[in-house]
């Protein structure tokens, strides 16, 4: 005879609610549509449209800012108007953005389309993520299934979409006018996501219609435990961004080329798809959310510390592979734990805003940290790896000050 909730822990996908399955499935589809286009955007801008390198970088930066930097806007709108209209608006804008990008030929129209695509995600993602967190808490109370396990299914679905999307895009690029085909295919995926949510997403009353937005912002950003979580999570995202900064430099230094990067990224995606659920089940049974967050950050720090210590191995890629594996393992442990902590640290009426703020604060930290870590790569090898390891290590120290089970809500501005 099993204890209550044990069976649910062993079979997370079968025991989730239809609404959670909707959110998880559309997250998978959302990332397929997005990643069918994103990896090939820079090449299209530079080779297809003849943009200068600095302009390509500016366009990509604007896309990141209009998405990650504006998550807090999407979260606030979710709290004020409910998730359904925000999700539907995000899908509609993403369809329009990809359709526009398919025909955009001037710098101004490309920038406008890319910003629209980014803002669409800034609406959709906080609404879906906050709803998933809210439903995960309800499911935990009803069945005993740890919320981190439900959120891990959501994360794995998104990563699977990020793995499938580029493969779809690479096939479509073989067609005549392939980039336009990838954009239109991405738009069609979002048409399906829009239709699914329009039909199946419940009409939920907004939770803060009577609250002034400024009051909500003050309450969330005056919540000290939540801000500590944001800073700790920022340490992880700054570290994770090194997959695009420090890892390429390491691979090129070791092999003379960056051609092996694709294999290392595929390794990361496959690890998440294959190991996310069993690893989260193991962690959820044995550790509190704070412990999982601290552990994940320490594993990430160990990945950077291991690079100068690892032997070159076959082809000189072993240090880079060790970094990718440890960074990905740490991510799999800490991300569901961090997302699962948010509902315990903030009032349920501010969950959308807090979910968006977690991403926006971390995105700003990455923006500021990228320049510093990029300059750091000029320092001697062991030194810059030690400094990079110190970033998630500092995050682990901050996370260790959070409540053990995260259950400490309210305004802590003092």
C-alpha cells in the first residue's frame, strides 16, 4: 500500500489535469514555432538582407529586450485582466509578427516585426507560466504530487520544442525562399496554439482588477524574499548565458573552430528531454525547494570550476562537454524549484506580475553581466573560470537565506 501522493509522484504526466496538459502541450508547440525561426534569423539578416554585423546584433538585442525585458508587463496584465485575453493577444501578435517578418525587406520593417514577435512572447509566457505555477500548487494540494515535478514536465516540454523547432526550420530552409517558409510555418504553429487556447482555456476572473498597478508593483518589489529569489535566479541566468559567450570561446580555443558547438547544444537539449523528469522526481522526494535551488546553483558553479581542471580528452572537447553537462544538470534541478517557490513568496493576486518580474529582473542582470563577462574572457583561463564560478556560487549563498519551504508571503519591505 502506498502513501497518498506516491503514485502521483511516479506518474506525473498521467495524473496532471486537462488544463495542465493544455498549458504543457502549447508550451511545446510555442517553442517549436519560435525555434524554427530564431536560429536562422541572424543568417537571414546578414546574408539574405545584407545588414551590417552591428545592425544584426542590434536587431537581435531588441528582440531579447522586447521579450525578456517586458515579461513584467505581461505578468501585470495577466493579474489585472486574467490569463485568457493576455494569452490570446500574445498568440495573435506572434502570428502577425512572423507573417510580417516573412515579407519584411527593409531595416525598419524587420525591426518592427522582430519587436512585435518579442512582445508577443512577453504577453504569452508570463501568463502561461503563472497559470502553470498556480495549477501546480493546486495539484500538489489535491494529490500530493510535488509542484516542482509538474513544473519539470512543463520545462521538459518547452525544451523538447526547442529541440524539434530548429530541425523543422533546417528542413524548411531547403525550400526555395526557405526563410519565408520557416516564418509562415511558425505562424501556422501559433494559429494552432491560438485555436487551442481559445477553445479550451477557461475564462477566469482577473484577481486584481480593483488594485492600482503601482500598488501591485510596490508590493512585489518590496517583498525581500522574492527579491532574493530574483537575485539568486539572476546568478543562474548569467551563468547559463555563458553557453553563448564562454563556451564558444573555449571550444574555439581547444579545436580552432566552433563547428562542434551544435553537438554540445544538442547534448544539453537531449539531457533535459531525457533526464528532467526523473531528476526532478528524485529531488522533489528528498529535498525542500530552497535546498534544490541551492544545490542546482552549486552544480552550475562546479561546471565552471571544472573547466580548467578537466583533461582535454578526445578532440579537446572534454572541458566544454563537462561544462555543458553540469550546467544543464544544475538547470534541471534549480529551475523547477525556483518557479515553484514564487507562489509561496508572493500573494496569489500578484503571481502574474511576480512571474514576469522574475524573468525581467534576471534579463536585466544578464544584459549588464554579459558585457562584464565578455571582457572577462580576455583574462587568463583559470582566473576567468574562477570568477564565472563565483557568480552562481553567490546565488547559492543568497538562496540559502530563503525560507526552507518558501512559505513566507507578503510585503517584506520593512
